[in-house]
C-alpha cells in the first residue's frame, strides 16, 4: 500500500468513526426520524374508518407533511380518557409527543385500495388562496372527499398500544379532527373509540 493510499484509508476510517460517534452521542440518526412501515400500516387502517371519513372514498388527498398541532398534555389526556375507556400508557404519550414536536414528510406507502395523492403546503396555499379554494380543489380533485392530515403515530414500549391524530376538511365549515387509539389484539391493530378533538 502506497503512502497516499494509506493516508486516504486513514482519513476515511477516521471520518467514518467520527460520523458514527456523532450519530450515537447526538442522536443525529434516530429511529424517531423515520416513519416506519408499522406507522403506514396504522395509517392505512385508520384511513378506512367511516367515523373519520365518508365510506368508500375514491381518492385520498393527504397533506404531505404530518401534523404537529396536537400535543398530549395533561388537559388533553384527561379530556381523552373521559371520553373513552382507553388508558394511555406513559410511553405511548411520550412517543407521540416526541414524534410530533415537528413535521415529517410522508411517502405514498399506504396499503389501501383507493388512490392517494400527497399534497404539499405550497400547492394547498395556491389552491386556497382566496374564497374560491374549495371550488378550485374539487375541480382539480373531483374524486376526493376533501383533505386529510395525519400526525405521527405514538407507540407504547411494547408496541401493543398506539395513538395518532387524523383530521379531515371537506369545506370551509365541514371538518373534524380525532385522536384515534389502537390496541394490538391477536397480532392485529384494532381501532378503539375515536375521540373528537375539533369540529367546524
């Protein structure tokens, strides 16, 4: 091995070790920053719940960025638990809040028979730039049932409990948002009673 090749090898090794050290010590590359297949599985289940959306929509227009607007603070947890028999595990709450401290970009990995369009904030702002936004939206997406937004999914430590936020808007005064808890029963995720967060 020549001196130059050895020097380049040494630099590459040191650089790789430095990056690996940063990823561990500073959490640069963490699992929380990746929307995993288990989350897309839950999105796909919840998207087809008729309480949240009309039955059998032909097209889902989903905000490309996840929602970061819902936090599970003490008052919201109390509100949630008053309206359902589900008791949220602290690890579920922590995971939900950590993941939803910022927005993440979704990919089209939904396992549903309907067509899915992921729409950017720029395109939404362009469509809804004035009072004719919904008219413009349905002209562009005639098969849609409105817009849908989802949060990241919070899991408990054992990954047997999950919760997410899902919201839908189909006109200026026709929309609702829900917190949706799920439990893993017999190896399958089952939606429990959805809790209304807002309505317009």
